[in-house]
C-alpha cells in the first residue's frame, strides 16, 4: 500500500518520503519537516499516532495530518482526531479521496 500511495501522491505533484516504522518515520519527518503526514495506525514498532503526537509537540509540525486505518468505527476516528489528525481514511482508500484530501489539506 505504501508504494501505491507514494506513486499516486508523486503523480499528483507532491514529494514523498516513506518509512516502515515509527522510528523511521520520526527520523524522516524531523529531517524533512513535511507539510503533510500520512500515518498508518498499525506499524511494526508501535502505533502510528505516536508519530503524530511527537511531531505536534515539536517546532514546525506538519500542517495536514491523515491517519490510515482498517477500522471504520467511531472510537478509532475519535482517537485519531484527539491525537491531532485532520482526516481519517479507512483502507482501502480510493485514489480520488487521497488526491482530493491532499489538495484540500495542503493547497486549499
């Protein structure tokens, strides 16, 4: 899924950096200071929301944050929004949702 999203997002005109786990995502985000952050909730070394909360407490946090989850329920949505996510996308997410969401969150 990461590769497919990367291709789609790059084709939409955005630069993409990926990471496979919480530690890698934090390191990449701290080095690059991205405008947007898309995080999966389930990562090999922890909860993706740990990335969101850690970066929110630092200077220059991402201005648009999206959580990706396989759980379409109110509790998951509430947990993501409480952590600072602007949107919650349920997998599998349609490409039109990704492109429109990024454009609205970053450009609109």
